C-alpha cells in the first residue's frame, strides 16, 4: 500500500513528508529530481518512476508535486486517485492548495493525512466524514479556539462511516432547504485547417449543492436519457434503478458533490459552437508574416458565446507581432512566443477579428511548424449535448425544498490547427 | 546551562521552551505545546528529545490531545523503544474504552508503533478488537493485523490472527470484509506459500455482495481479489461478470480498471457465440474511453493498460480511434502512448485518417514526439499493406520539408519499408540520395548506407556515394562502420570490376586499422569468403533476407496473457511479468530446482489465467517465441548435448557412432509393449445417492482407443431402462464417442458391464483438478451426476517418441520454471524393466546414460492434444527411490504425469 508521501514545490524543495509505515529516507526523491531534470516541461515528468527498492508515483497539481512512495505491487491508479483526493481535500479545507496554505495549516494537514490513510489503506476520504472528524480551519474558529481553548477535532464517532449511506452524515438540519444542480459540459475538439471537425467529444458533469434536512431521497429524470450511455456515478446513485428506468435515484451527501460525470463520444454528432477563420502565412525570403483571425458563433442555439480567450504558440522564428484586435486586448510574449487574445463576448453582428503582421528574424528561413490555436469560451444556459433535466422529486421528508438547475457549456481542450 | 542539559543542538532554545510548556499544569498550554511539537516534527525538525514529556500528556480525556500524542508516538517510538513501553498501558486501557472511536484509534495507533518489544503486549487487545461488537473497530483491527505482520510475521501466525482475519471475510459488514481482503492480500504478497485467500463459491458470493456496499477503495481490493479466482464453469464466470459490470460506471478510475481486469479475464471462459459475450465486449469500450478524459497521470496508466487490451482484443476499441488523437498540449508521456495505440488500431478502414493525423504531428515542436510520429508512419506502412504507397508519399513530403531530424527518421523507416516490400518503392531512392549530406545521426547514416548497398545495381554512382562515407571511416560509430563494410562488399559482388579498389580499402580499414573486434571479425570473414569462394560469398552476402512484419513490436502472447490478468498493476504499466520486478519473496518460488511440489505457482501465467482453450489446447505447443536466455541446464543434460554434438564437429562422423552407441543403444533393445496399466474399477456412484443405481468404473487405453469401462448395478426394486450418458466440458475434451449401449433393461440386483469408447472432440474447459471428469447418467428414473478422475496416461498417444535432437532443443527451450521434480519411492526395478513398463503406457525412453552408477533415462510423452511432456528419470543402483524431473510447457500437467509414472511402475 502507500508507504510515504512527499510534497515538492516548483523549485524542487521537499516541504512536507508523511510516512504511514516505516520512514523512507528523503533521498528516494533523488530519482524524482532526476526525472524532473530530464523533463522539458514541469508537466512532462512521468507519473510512475521506478527506483531500486520503491516506486514513485506522482501527480502535479497547483504547481506542487505530490509524490507517493510504494514498495509492493499496488495499482498505480489507486495511488493516483488517492493523491488527487488529497489535493481536493486540501482545497476544500483551505480554499486553495498552495505551499503557503499547507505550511500554515501543517497540523491540520498532518491530521488529515493520518485520517485518510491507515498503514497505507484508505480510511476516510469522503469530505463529509473528514469534516466530522477534523473541522476545517476558519478565521472565526481560529479566533474562538484561541479564546476558549476548544479544539478542531470532532469528539464523536464518524457515524456516517458505518451507516448504509456512508457518504451522508446524520442529523443534518437547515432552515432553508435547497438543492442546486449544475450541468456543466466541456467540449474537447480538434478542428483541422479547413474547418472540418477531426474529433469532438463532450465531457459533462452534474455537480450538486444539496443542503437538505434529514435523509431526503431524490430522483432526477432527464428529457433525453439516451444521451447518457457512458456515465460514472457518485456511489450514492442506485445503479439498478438507472439500468432499468434511466432515472437517477439517490440519497445525496450533504453539501457539494459530483453526482455524475458523463461522456458523449466522438461517434455522436457533437455540435461545434464557434468557428475560426484564419490565415497565418509566411512568404519564403520575406521577414514578414501575415496573421488574420476571425471568430464567429455556430450552432449555439441562440445563446451568446462569452469569456472567449484565444491563445496560440507562434513559431520560434517569430520576433514580434504587430496586430490589431477589433475588440478585446491581445498580448504577445516575445520570449515564450505565446500570443493570447482576450476577446470577451462574440457579437454575431460584428465578428471579432485580430489582424496584422508578424516580423521574423531577417534572413531566417520560413518556419516549419504550423501554430495551433487554442480557444476557451463559455456559453451560459446551454448544455451543448442537448441534455435536459426533466424533473427533480424528493421523497422521505415532508418540507418543500427549493430546487434549481443551471446549464453551462465550456471549451475543454478546443484546438484549431492552421 | 540548562540549555546544554537538553543534549540536542538547540540554538534558539526552542526545545527547552517546549519542554517547559509540555510540563505545564495548564491544559491549554500543554495542548498548544504538543501542537507546536507536531508542527516541528512535520517539517522534519528533530523533536525526539521531548519523548518522555509528550508521552506524559497521553493520559487525557481530550480527544484532540490524545490524537496528537498518538501522531508523535508513531513517529518517534522506533527511536525510543524503551520509552515507548511507557505508552503500552494507555493503549490497553483505551482498547476497552466504551467509545468505539477511542477503541479504534488505539488499535490503529498500536499497529503503527513499529517496536518489536511492544508488539507482544498488543496481541491481547488486538484479539479483542477483532471480535469487537462495533464494525468500525473490527475493520480497523483487520488492518492492524497486516501492520503487525509487517513487523513480526511469526507472531501473527502463532497467535492465529490469520485465521481470524479469514473469518472476517464472512463478516456481515461490507467495510470489514473489504479491509479483511485488503489485509490478507497484502500479507499474501509477502507470503506466497500460504493459502490465505482460499476462494470458493461461497466466499466469492460474500465478496460480490460486499462489493456493492463498500467504499470505493474497498471495491478495488475486492475486485483485485476476485481476479485471482478461477470460476468452475462458464456459467459461474458469466454470473460474476454480470455482478461486476456495474463497477464500470464508477467515478473512481481505479475501480473501473480493476473491474475491466476481472471482466477481461473471466470473459476468456465464456463461449464466443454467447450473446452475453458480445454485450460484454460492447460494455467495455465506453469506460475505457472515459478514462482518457481524466487527469494526465490517470490517462497515462490507462493508456498503458489499453495498449494491452488492444493487443488482446482489438475489437473492443476498433471504432474509437479518434479518442487517441493527440492534443498538442498533452504531456509528452501521454502523447507517446496515444501514438502507440493509434498504430495498433490502424487498419485499412481508418488508415487515411490516421495518416493525416501523423503528418500533422510531424510538424509539431517537440522533437521526440515528431520523431516517433515519423516512425509511426513507417509502422503503418508495414502494418497496413494497402496504405504503404500513401505512407511512402507522406514520408517523401516530409523529407521535402528538409527539417533535419524529420528527414533522418524518414530515411530510417523507409529502409524498413524496403525490407517489407522489396522491389516496389525503389523509385524514391534518388530523392533519398539528395539528402545524403544532411544525415548526421548514426542510425540514419547506417540506414542510408544499407539502402545504397542493397540497391547498388540501380544507383549509378553507388561507388562514389559509399566512397564519400569512407573518408571519415574512423570517426563513424560502429553501427555505421559495420553497415559500410557490408554495403561495400555487396557493391563489389554486384559490380566487381569497378570497385575492387574500394573493397580492398574498406577491408583493410576494418581489419588492420580498427580496434573494434566485431568490425575486425566481420572484415576477416568477408575477406576470407571473397578470397576463397566468391560464389559462396555471393550466396551468403546477397542471400534473400527474411521479411519483417509489424508483429515485432507486439508483446509475446504468453506474457500478454499474464499481463491481462494483472491489468491495473505496476506490471501492466511496465509491460513486464509481475514476478520480474516487485521486491518480495514471490521470486523465491520461481527458482525451479528448489521446488519439489508441483502445486502450480500462484502467479504462473497458466494458473492465473482461465484461458482453458489456449492453455491446454494445441496453441500452447507452438514453440514460444519468447527469448529465454539459454541457461545451462545443469550438468546432466549439458554433457549429453556436448557428446552428441562432438562427432559432427570432428569431421562429419555419422551421427550415432563410437561412444555414442552405448549412450543411445536403446532403439531395439526394448521388448514388446506389455499394454498399458488399467486400474481396478472403483465406485463412482453409490446406490443410496442415485435411487438404487450403482456405478463403478475405470478407464483404459487399448490400442490407441480410450475406453471407459463401467459396471452398472441395479440395487433398486424396479427395472431400469433408457440409459444415457453425458460428460461436462473437461480439460482435454473427453466425450463419449457414441451412445452408451445398454441393450437389455437392467433388472433388480443385476449387474452389467459396459465399455464406452471415448473421443477427444468434446468441448474443452479447464477443470480443477485437471483430470476431473463430471459425468451425468440418465435412466428412466432420474438423472444422476458424479465426478471421477482419469489417469493422465489415458491421453498418452502411441507416437509420443520424440526425436533425440528435438528432445534436446525442446528441453532447453522450455523455461526452467516449468520443471518439476518428484521422488518415486520403493521401486525395485532396474532401469530397463522400468523403461519397458513405461513404454507399455506410451512413455517412451529416448536415451539412456549411465554416470557413476546412476542410470539416467530421458523420456517423452505426447498428450492427445499435442502437448509434449519431457522427463528425466534418475535411477541409482541399489536405491529404490527414483528421481523424476518433468518439464512441460503446460506445467500443471507435470503432477499428473508423475502420478502415472507411479501407477505404472508400482503395478
């Protein structure tokens, strides 16, 4: 099982270590540092690194490497999933997961790690249960604690851990009972030079924020459940019911959680909400290149495309770019050659464009590589797959909760080749 | 002065201050001090000097303080074992606390204190906690057993904790079950002998029930454990699959992958024509695709596993090519894996798309990735014949870009394309030659030189080109030098008149001016060949080359089988057999000569794979292509091979001659076969269990025909009629060759003998034990079932005598792991009589050798399904105990072959 954990910051310092079995010397991280040195980019460090006596499995999040040490055959995915869970927990507890936040809360961090693993076996990883065991630090509580001398460790048994619904704590009470669901879809696409779609898929999630008193039993049904043929559920969802009736039936955890994530594959027709017209060209023998980019909406069901951000890694030979945006602002970093253009909202009547010239090193040959354009955007009130919630019902409790459902579509890895 | 008393380097006086605070009377101050101590400990400061002071704080009702002290204890107990004993009492007390949280906390912390002295005190509290009324305590105690085992394995066994742990698999609480499984799996890893996870249909059922209700992590443990189970038949296999499939929709990717493992493995047992088989195949694709939308690290592990799955069952993902298309900001390790899978999935149907993508990748920035993309184009050409032309033109386009490393990679792969499709694309040679000067990498230079040499007759200035390389001969790498030498010799053989000078030059460079023995040797060989017999030289140097195929990069099938059984593990990430790398005692068992029992190794590929068709069917007989390093087989066989090879090397004496005559003088010396041994009939079905029908029987092999001899007795009061017989699927496909002939009705108290001829054409399924046969007999009253075991000698065929040379080669080729040794005791036969007896049962003696009063018989046996079994029997004069070594590609049969030896020799 998981032996030890080292947290390493961007400059290569080990700033926290935790051992669940015997102590493994820090020097084991030297193998990680070697791999880090070989990697051209911080994110290129291989996730699994062998050493003579151990294996190092690492994830990089928030510019911190979480390096787990294992000694026997342990499924690497198990370790990686667990590490991500650790990061999520830190974020949940401290608001951000940074070196500073971890150092400031080092005792809580240590307590959390101790509760999450026992001898390398996962113990409590559900945030509901952890919060019962260890109260998250808040400014207020810190003040109160120092005055009254009370503690941030819960005094009772984590009741949820043994009930049939281990994800929900008992005795939940709210004055305002509410249940909100966010349907968020990210569209990943690769569009080729000519504007046709090479591949497009949708990663969707339904995130919930449920604050309901008692033990509510919810059902959620969809207008078009057939879209959901590839789904991953929160453990609370009753799988049999879904198989039989295509209805989500569940007793929700308290607070925020991910009810469901789904995937609409490239084999379905995926609507592409924006198009790009581009002309990025260099002439042989000239030290100038042309750059033209126009964006427009497409298949958005009449909804506005907002928060558009275009970025592109221009060829190494480009010295500078002199461009003129019809709206928004652009920056070009001559060192990293990264061009980014903050477009804002797309007005279908007046399409945003960015035009101008790029200067090359004099005498340099025409660059070989074609830059890829990366686009980010958001569309409110639309799930691009067409998924729609039909109704949400609650059983088991008498009060009338307030219910709400929001839709949003975002660009995931949305790339246009030129 | 007080600071000095602390005996630690404490420049700021911090430790001293903390010490004072820890001993304060005020509770609050104490707690704050402990917190500070923990904080210092976490950042790696040494605060072990405070051990006694911190331990003093342990006796408290404050839960937080208790937890903090426990944290401290776990960290420093090892360095202060004497002090740690002070804490024992508190643990014992806490284990009896009315609050289960405290009990659990105590048992949990106890196990983390890795001090030998303490462990003994912990046994009693642990025993109580394992039987605690609260499942939360039981589940914590289960893990504690694993911890304790890690510290002191003997103690855990002596105290009987392993049995208690096994009992917990049947616990009513799913969380307890999951933890018990996890703890047992971990212990089993360091303890390969113990039969800890003894799975039977009942425990499997327990596990499957717990699977639905336990935490995600528990599900992983349970699924991994299920994967070690061997279902009895396809129905059980299907029912397990059905209950595991819902896990594919789990949000935790490790659960998904473990479920995929179980399904991939058990699927093997399902008949391919079953509807459910098709359904299952379809269900596997979406979760695998979904794994690719997770974080890059998860993607990487998923991709390494998908790589295996695609090789084993390409049909699962054949329509999902697009999800493997590379995004330009994927980390490099994801990009390279995706590329690999794209090539594996490439087929005529999607090749156009794939090529367009690969061409796109070849213009990216990352050099490593670009290189691999160019190589991928070459691999596509070799894999999909119809696309070869398109690939070549794509490569030519890329060469036109003149990007140096792209050109070089392209040339390397074009060389491979030439080898796969000779005389097809040579028109591009001119274009390649244009880029000769820009090549600076050895591999590309060597490839280009190979092309020039191979097609020297079509390149007008081949001699000039090669000559130009020759100028800097000594600065080239060995690879290029060797290639250049060969190319020039080829050129000379093709155009002898113009190139005599050139070949002289290269030969003298290679033989006289080089320090490299490989190069010198190759130079001399060419030189002698050319000088003694130019015709022969031509035949050797210009011989037709074997074609290359895409198969070269596929994982060898038996390894693939094994890896499929280990999906989701480190082994699957590294594509290495599990035994090859994880530290631990697993490896011990692999040393073949120390092994006497033939209980199949728990991790051996055949045992853990329910691949009945391929494991025992003819497929296994094909000579494995895995490169087993040739290890000398122990002196006995080695000398045998030397002696038999000697005459040939010493001037072509006849193969059997001189001293070898004594060795192999067996051909006609053996008397006529005496007929195979037939065991007496034994009772298979008792009258009381079968409404009055009693069946006893045995098996016999007579003249190549297998017969089942049955005696049916009617012990009921009424007449029995309408007899029929049927077999369940079995390991070797035994089936009745015709209906059972019971012509007359069977009256009460009558016995009838029936001989039922058997064929080997029935459906195959691996049985446990291997020679088990489940039989159903029907009469007018009911259907009755019984099982019996047949001697493996039933399957020994008459043409099982292996050629001597083949025997030697096969013996070497079978990995030593597959060898099993046995003792046959109390046999008072000399070797000739023994081998005569054995021959009667189709165990053939191929060679005999006598060394220092010890007779060694080399024997072969062939099973009906084509499996060869090789044996070496050592007989010491005057010693009634024979030593038998058996080697077979399907090592599970060894045990049964040994049983046959014993049966035959003792009767």
